[in-house]
C-alpha cells in the first residue's frame, strides 16, 4: 500500500524519560493505523545521549515510523532563562510551544507527553476537525476534581469556566492557525510580564488559547483517577501525570496496561530497577508538593489586584 498520508507527532524529553518514551512508542506502534506514515520528532536540548537515541531508532524507526531526535538548543537559547520551572519539572515541558514556528511545513500536528500509554488508533485523534481553533485538547481531570484548582483557573488564568481548562500533555495543534495568530510572540510577551508557576506552560496555553479550543473526549487523555462518566473499555490513551506513575508506586489505575507495553521495550529491566530503588521519601516529597501546590492556588486565587493585572495583560496581548 502506498502510504501517502502523514501524521507529524512531537514529543519532548531528556535521558531521564527515554524509558517511558519507549513505552509510549511501543503502545503507539501496536495500535496505529498502518495506512498512515508517522513522522515522530523528539525535541530536546542536547539532553538525550547518542546511545539512547540509537536504541530508540533501532527499535522503532521502521515501516510506517520515521523517528528524528531534534536538538533545539540554539532555537530556545535566547529565551531559556525566562522559562521558569518548579519542583521536579524540566524546561523541556515548554518546547511544545515552539513547534508552530520550528516546523512551518506542517499545518497540523500532535503533541504527546512521554508518560502515556496509547491503547487506541492515534490517527483518530489527529483527524479531529479543529476548524479555526488553535488547539484540540482534553479537559484536565485533576482540575475537574479538585475545587481549589477550579477556582484558580477561573480567577488566575481567567478561563470562562474550569470545565474548559485543558491538559497540555495531549494536543492536536492547528499549526497554521497558531502561526497566523503569532502564538510564539504572544507567549514570549506574556512570560515576560506574567509568571504562572502552578502549571507553567499549560497555564500560558490556556490563557492565550482561550475561546479557541476544541474540547475532545476524556477517553483521549484519561488520568489514573475514578471517573463514572468514562468506561475503561472506551479509553484510547492513558496519561500517568503528576505523581500517578506506575514506575514509582504500586496501585496506580491502569498500571497493567503500562507494564504490558513496558515489557516489550528494551528498557524494561531499567524501569523495574528504577521502581525497586525509588525511595519512599521521594513519594512523600511528591505528596507534600501536591499539598503545597493546592495551597499556592488558594493564595493566588485571592490576589485580586494581581489577577486583575494579569487579565489586562492577557487581553492586551491576545487582542493585539
């Protein structure tokens, strides 16, 4: 069959996340529609070793899968100092924001986090009709379930409703519209004037893209938490975000699916060893960070004057 239909898919990670990227790729390949060619770009800033790149390429660069590791150090060098992070987050979380200008040859693409397991045909997600929306995304389940987060995204990020606040780990990106909107310039202007330190790049995406988001079913970004509105057999993609990671703790929802694909990778023994040696104290630290994060959202939700200033900045930048 002549495979002429292409789907650009972007990841961003470093050496620490290569084993979980392998799980994501393993599950993507197992469930992919072979009528498409998947152009997979892994963005990094000289943080993925040649040996790890070789392992990934040897296993997954074949047939319908074209894998390229892209060092964007030079591109982001000027702005790197402004990309603030907190706790265990890496600056690579911001790299998705530069995709529209980095790849002007593409009008549409998927961005996927590396802490996922795909159990459906990813081409179905890619083929979401975005119209003139900037992105297609899934409402963030953590926000939908935690009231302080709900108040925060309405008061600080100025979402019309917390039900519209999306998780940036799974995105269908309308690259053509994002370039027309001059998204990257707007982001750089905003990060110079406003510091979002709860969900960082995700908050900036929600603030800049509000009113131009195609909301997609939770089955394409199901987090490991109960949801009576989602049947497990309908789930297409599982996202092990925050501290809900099978390679750190036992008892995570959907962990069976993660380990099913992890066993097929060349990093299985490394993942098992990492979990075996994961210090209980680190789990306690992650739980403490979550509690502190909720407290931070409550504090920032009450900063009325600052929130008014932020709204003015958002309106000025997005309407310019």
